C-alpha cells in the first residue's frame, strides 16, 4: 500500500486530545488521526458523520468570513491612512 501526505489545521483542543490518545496508545498522533479518518470514511453515510461534516463546513465558512472581513477592514484602514489630504 502506498501512502500520501495530508496537512490539516486543527483547533488546539482537538490537537491536545489527539496527543493524549496517542500517548495512551503508545503511538503517533498521525496514526491516531489515520484511524479516525478511516473509521469516518467507513461511516460516511451515517447521519452523525454527515452532521459532523456539515458543522465543520459551517464553522470553516464562518472562520474564513471573519478573516476576510478583517483583511478588508485592514485594507480600508490602510487606504485611509495613505491618502493625501485635499
């Protein structure tokens, strides 16, 4: 079996939980994450899994929206600060 790499940003609390699980099982965070991903894919049609995916998509949209609004506010503030007075 060949393997590919995956990089994902995780909330600090979730990363903390993965570290503890890995320590409890004497293995790596990556192996624990891989086990959860495999189990989630096996149950991809389960309503609870679908609900979890939907929640994550919603949280990500909210997070990205906040980042976009902050970036636009910063750009607008920069434009106001760089305009020469009339």
